[in-house]
């Protein structure tokens, strides 16, 4: 004869009026009913009929079968309810709401929403209380929403200095996913002093913060993206994505400089992607000089500090220097320094504004300044905005390195970029016999003017033009 115990670790709140009974516990080595903390499930075994303990005696076999069957039903029912989830799908995106919140949240799945909303979450208790109070305003009980927008729409959204959204993911089709949230509390209650009411609302709101990670985990075509949503983010996005925004960049070295056609996106992309800007206290403020990104029409500027160890601190100053705010940048790539990026951008603007050259000024033959053993020939290609380039570099009387490529004007002053260079090495075995060895294809690099008579070549493959200046030969 042996003893067997069973257990359902659940809330027992109504036992007092359901008759005399007891909750029997399971030994660790036996099979317990699955744990469920939200069910009011009771195993009430009446003491005056079957007692607490069941044995293997023959006279109890019929009763044991009945009990075993009942417990099996409880196990199956408890498992189904305790681990139940609600899954929603809209626009190919899937989300899961835990069972513990399923009766507390209303989930809407709109179609063709103007903001791209796929799922909207509202607390049911607030909705019902708002109706009782006769409130008709939209948004009562709204917790958060999940939306999807195109890359172009994402650019437009980021340029707006508005709170209440966070970009958190991107899919393989190039769409971005937004977590929308209210900037005020939309909870509605008859009695706001009830601590339980606030606790439920807070738990639902906190769950929403984990929803973004679960969406990324559930949907294979989505990966995480890192963006913040501050005034600094909005102004950097305008510089990045808009052509008509007016601004200057300056240091004490050359003073304020307008971009004048320079494509900011070629330089400041690291300041707008995979970076989070957080507010920090004034006690962390750097000292010394800085690069200034200024928007005169809006009476606002941003100072990027040079101080060692503080290159990722940016100060926002507005309303005629009456207000200040300090940010700290946290980049996914820890090697990036915000001030270095802005300073490089500034010097490109200075170079462009000081020289005022265009890509056509590079047409001609350029000879290596010291020895004259290398010549670069640049001619206008048939296709507008493109240039044919040939480079001859003598290695000896019988050997020569040769490159040919088609370069394209970048729009940043006198700069050409190529991505299709073919590099060969030629050897003459006699006057009428030579061999040609292919070194690589699809080489990349740039050509830039330093002055009217000086050109530099940045060979990104084997750096053949490093530390070399070419002068105009004809």
C-alpha cells in the first residue's frame, strides 16, 4: 500500500462558502497539476465522504477511478487555460498577448490606417468606465500601438520634432516598425485613489515595453533598429534628408560655413543611424571648443565638444542662449565619435566653399609631382556626369602598372568616385611581345582637387596613390 497526492497550486478564494474541503498537496516525485496563478480552481474533497487520502485497497477501486478521471480532466483544463495565449495577425505581422492580459486589453487590427497602425492596445476597464461617465473623447484607455511605415515615411517622421513614437525595427522589405504611445496617461477610473487600479495600468504599460522584443523574436523577417526621438534627432534628420533646410557649421578656425550643395548624407549618416541620444545632467558638461551646427531661422544650435573623452556630448542652446540642454550619444559602433563626424563634415564644406571647383576642373592629364613616373588622364565620358580615367605608373623600363575605370561626380565639389577599376600589370619581354597580369577588378576609390593645379588619388584597394600629389601637366 502506498500514498499518492495531487496538487493544483491555484488561488483558493471561495472555499469558505463551497463546503468543507481541503487542498491536497503533491509530493515532488509525483505528477502535479500544472501551476496556474490566475485561476480560481479548487479540489474540494469532502471530508465526510472520501477523506483526504486514497489507498490501493480493492474496496476503493471504483472511487479511485472516478478520482483519477476527475484529476485528469483538471490537469488538461488547467494546462489549456494556464498556458493559453491570444495571437493576432495583421499585414503579415504576428503578435502574441499572454493569457493573463487577454481579458484586460482590447486589441484592434485596423486596415489601411493613415499612420500605418497594425495593432492598437486599449485597457478595457478604462473604456468601460469612460462609457459609464458619458465620456465620448477618443483615446480613453489607449496604451500603445504598433505601426509599419516605408523608408521615405520614416525619413519624414524623423524630421518632425514630435514626441510619442519610437522606431524599433526594420523588415527585409525596407519597412520600419513604430511603437506609438501617448504622452499623457489615458487611464479612466471612478476612484483614482484606488492603488489596485494604478497597479494594473502600470503592469499593462510595462508589458508594452517588452512587446517590441517579442515582435522581433516572433517574426523572422524583422530585425532591431536603434533610434531615439529627441529635438537633436529631428534636426540631424532634417540635415540628412531635406534639401531645403538652412543651417551652417562652424568652428573658430574658419567661422560659419553653409553647405552650398554638399550632400550631408555622405558625411553625417553615423549621427542618425544606430545611435541613441539621452539627456544628461549639466554636471557632465564638457569644457573648451566645439563644432557648432546652427539653425539661424529657428534660433537653435547644437555644440559638439572637442574635449577628450567628451566627444559624444552635445549641447542644445535655444531662445537667444537663454536655454540649454545636454545630450550624450551612445553609438552601436563604439569607435564613432560625434564630434569627429561633425568636424570632418565641416572641413569638407570648407574645402568646397574655399576652392569652389567642380568635377569638370579635373579634366586633363595629371603627373606625379616628384618623379613624374605616374600619369592620370581624365576625360569626359559619353554619359552625363561621368568621366573616363586611365592611369599609367612605370615600375621600370620594362614594367608598368595600369588602371582604367569610369568615375562619377559625387556632387561634393571637385570629387570623382569610381567602383569599377580594372588593375593590370604589364611586362615587355621584347619590343613586340608583352604579358599582362590582371591584379583585380571592381576596384574603388576617389579623386579630389586640392587646388587648381593639384590632385590627389585615394585608391581604396592597395593605396597606390597614398601620400602622392599629382600636378596638372596639360
